[in-house]
């Protein structure tokens, strides 16, 4: 159990840190940036899975409907990632991130919980639900901190508020769908372990169809956008080689987060995809906030900082309740 939580901590650190690579995408256009990033998000997990599970195609085609359903969850995630970026430009990062993370935590944990073979014992179930509720409260407080920061800095959101809120909710649903797809492939992951593989190999094969579905959907969207807007040429602009490298490093950190989460959720047992997903969202949000403080995003926003610290403290409390549900 300790090993599982330790690996989950690594996953959260990577998940809360990889967004630093999004701070700047020049000289690429947005769609060029996202297109090449999606390509990396396909190639890295594919190579990793091929190394760990040489007969991966046999495993995945053993139950084609199951594999396709997981890929469909990935497509939802790919579409939702685009909605996330569009929503940010409409209503601001703080509000979008709070709504998205809240819905993701609910959808990505409760559906695997209620589709499991059996519900946990009453004590564990109560602690789990309490942990989820406290997580949502913490996310709401941190969202409030972000909105307060924007006001203190004089930042206002552009665009259509209703459409931005809709895109935010779609983003959260798609993010939660990632975990649902991963959980659906648990039978294939268990088969890999039973045939001599380990948790790392099981995580790799469970993630591949999900991430492939999302990455392919994202690449198609970006290719169409680049063709319409004639922005393919931004791949050859000054500084493009460096940007390719930064994006590749960003994709590596992002995949380490998901791979480590997958390993941890397997090690945490039957409720791993439920407990792990709640903790994964909560601590990753804390880590990303710490990075924001370090790079000066909250500079001069004293009131917002106080609210932020309260939100982070609430998330830490949620960690305790959620972790106890698995002990």
C-alpha cells in the first residue's frame, strides 16, 4: 500500500508540473503547437507499450469491443482538451480549471466505483465519499482564489460566458472519461499480469487505447485547423527546433504522470482507480498552485494567496480521508 501511494505522489508531482511547458508555444501557432503535442502523446505511450508488452496487439484484439470503448473514452478526452483551451480564452484559467477538475474528480471516480464488481464496506465507502466532497470544496475554494487573483490583477475574461462554462464542463467530462477508459481495460491489464507481466506493463497496455484515441482526435482537429488557417509554416519559424524539444520534454513528464498513476491505481487494489483518481486530481492541483507561486503568478495578490492556502489545506485534509478509505 505504501509503495502505491508513493508512486501516486510521483504521478501527482509530474501532473502538477508538466503544464509549465504550456507557458509559451511560440513560434508555433496554437493549432500547430497542439498538433505536434498530440503526436508526441501518441508516440511515447505507443513505444513504451511495445517495449513492455511485445504481444500487445494480441492482447488488445482479444476483446475488440472493450478496446474500442476505451478508445472512445480517449476521443472524448481529446475533444475535451480542445474545449479546455477554448474556454480559457473565454472565461479565464481559474474558473475553467476549477470547473474542469471538479467534474473530472466526480465523473472519473464515481463511475468506476459504481461499476465495480462490488461496493466497498460501509466504512470505506463513507470515508471515500467524505474525501470526494472535501476535495470538491477545496477545488471550489481554490477556484475562488483564482477569481480573486484575476480581480486583484485587473484581469477580465473575454468572450461568451455561457459558451465558456459549457466548454469547461465538457472538459471535465472528457478528463474523467480518461480514467473510465483506463478502468474499463482492467481485465486486459490483469491478463498481462497473470501471463508474467508486471504492474508497469499492465498500466502501459491499459493507457494505450485511451491515449491513442485522444491523440488521433486532436491531430485530426489540428491538421484541419492548420490547413484552413495556413499555419503549417510555423513549424519552420525561428526557434522551432527548441520548441519541438520543449514540447517533447513536456509530453514525457505528462506521460510519466499518467503511467505512474496507472501503476499506483493497480497497486492500490480494487478501488485504486477510484481512490487514486481523487487523490491524483487533488494533489496535482496543489503542485500546480505551488509552481504558480514560485514563478510569480500570485505576486501582489495577498487576499487571493490567503484563500489559495486555505484551499490547499482543505485538499490535504481530503487526501487523509480518501487514503484512510483504502486502509
